[in-house]
């Protein structure tokens, strides 16, 4: 029996940008997990911020790459910090979530096709992750996205080595 790898003392840091794109009918655009060997789960579309790129530029680029969808970013909704261990790696990700509106769909196939689906955030066919973002989107969809920017933290830091 092999021991599970211990997380590094310092987390690997990443910055991501994601979009909350409501359709006006109570649904939001989701990215379904692309790992078909796992039960489906859902998160909001977007991805990593590249060096020298703003988070707003990143989320627009990611939606073009993944869905050939041009979006109009309206405003920042949430700053989410997640500290967690995944597959033995200790991670700290900061995700900026933007309210956006779907625009035109570009001709041709996306260069990094993902599985996007429209669902009410309370009725995704699998978990909407992370849970604190899910709760914020549900509340804001009901309230018209009028709240100030929310700071959401999921802290699942590992115990320090003994």
C-alpha cells in the first residue's frame, strides 16, 4: 500500500477568470466537466489568466476558445479564493467572476471545445461547484445582480506537517 503524496509546504498559485452569463430566462451558461470517467459536475466557463493579460481579457478569450462565443463583460461580481489539495497538490487559486452577456457566436469550431449547457443554477444535472459561488449566483440571479462585489473563500488547507 503506497502512502498518499503529501502536499508541498507552499501552494501552487493560479489566477483564473470566469463568466456568469444569464440568458434572461433564469438559466446560466455552464461548463460541464470534460472528464467522462467521472460523475458530471458544473462550473462557470472561463479559465486561466495568462501573464500580461487582464482577467477581463482572459475571460473573453476563453469563451471564444471554448465556445466560439463573444461576450460583453459588464462588471466584476465575485473574488473567490480556494485553498485545497487535489491529487496530492496543494493549490491556492484566485478566481475573478464577471457578469457578462452573450453576444455573437463566431463561425467555425472552437479551438478548445468544452461542453457548455444552459441550466437554472438550482437545477444542474450534477453539482454546481464551488458551493459558495453556486449560492452567490442563485442569490444574485434572484436579486438582479445588484449586490456589491463579494469575496468568497473556500479554505481546505492541509494540516501542517508534524
